[in-house]
């Protein structure tokens, strides 16, 4: 067994964890979180400084073999790029052009430790795809997170998708819910999916003073069918463009479990029978669009899996 560090960077919270992993036979049951801390996402200097201090103490306490970082984006995940390891053009105040890898110490103080860096949706998508036994015969999967932002991770032909950048499907424009006059909250696109049903958008719709007040709304509140409709459009777009064999959805908004059946129903209605598949029937879609097996831990487990991959790559390069 070995110890790795998993770092999950979110728009509201950064999570840092020490994970224990079975080096030889990794399965979903064998990534164990044994030490964990949550830090508010303040400025990069404050938050990543806290992460760096925490990492220093854990390296001293455990024999850390690798670090996996799963960060909100957009990020630069191309290793050949001069800004590899950066958060780039994010709308998050103060975080644009932030050298995450450098500020947590992996370019200098801890440069001897191998690491992998990816998005906070690609990492859980890859972990879900590789470790979820129900995906055994699949070659593709998608993971959607709905929270402060909306992101999509895609695995196609056993690899996460990276091209010009990485998927930013939360910024697709949408067909409006009947009667919806909400202007949208995205600073780049206003009424893209993220602008219509991220936590900030939902709080504005419900006249909440803060996003924390969303938890006080009932399951019968009229914002939930609207939210489900927009997430379903994202699912339908993914099905039509990337054809993933499974879609897992997580993030803080999906703690509202009543959304899942509404998302499935809207997805089938939008597709209107155009795609013929057993997964896209009233019965089959229950398993096709589902919650992550790790629930709210999907992101940190994904980061832990990135660390596992960093160990394997380092061992291969040394052999």
C-alpha cells in the first residue's frame, strides 16, 4: 500500500486529502481517504498557501508517493505548454492566470514528487470510468458537476478528452424553459447552462441572499424543474455529440435528489426517440444517467486516482 495526496480545487472550497491506495490492484474500494481538510476558496495566495503548508506537514508525516490535482477551470493541462498547471481565463475573481502547480510547491519545494494535473471533472470522469465495475465493457463516459460552476469531464476511447483546451460544455447556449425570463448570470455568456442553473443563478432566481439558502427550499420549489430542464439539455447535447455510454452527475446542486428523475424525463423528451438505445428508454435511463458512486467525494477520489496514475508513470520512466 502507498499514500498519495489528492487536491480538489473548487470555486467555493479546496479539499486536500491523504489517500491510502493498494498499489497493485486498484479498485473503487481501495482508495481510502484517511486525512482530509477543507479550505475556503479565498485568494490564490491565501488558499494555495494553506494548501502548501498542509502538504508540507503531510509529506513529513507520510511517505507521499505522488500528488493528484483536480482543479476548477479553465486550466492549461498540456504538459508542453509554458502555462501548464495554471488556471487560465476563469471568471472566478482573483484566480485568472494562477500557477496552481507552482503555488502548492510542486515546481520547487516538492519538485521530487510526481504529480498529475487535470480538471475537477475530467478526474472524476476518469475515476468513474476506470474504477466503477458497471462501466466494465464501456469505452466512454461523462461526468457532470453542477455547483458554483457547471463542468463536464469526458472519457472517450479510454482517455480524457483534451484538444484546444478541455471540454467546457457548461457554457453551451440553451433553449429556454417555457416562460423563463431570467437573464442569466454567466459573466461571459449570460444565459449559457452555467448562467441558468449554477448555484449563483439558482440563488438569484429564488431571491436568496446567499447560495446557502438554497438548502432551505422545498423539493416543490418551481426552480427545480427549470434547473433539471437545463441540465437535461446538457445531457442531450453530450449524447448527440460525444455519445458517452454512461453519464454520472454530481456537485452540490445534485444533493437535491429529486432532480435526477426530472433530468432523465426531460432528456428523453428532448431526444424524442431519435437515438435508439436500451439506455435511452424509461427503464434504461435510470442506470444511464446516475449519481456518482462516490457522491460528494467524486472530485477528491478523482484527484486520488490522478495521483495513482502519476506513480505509475513515474515508475515506468524509471524502469
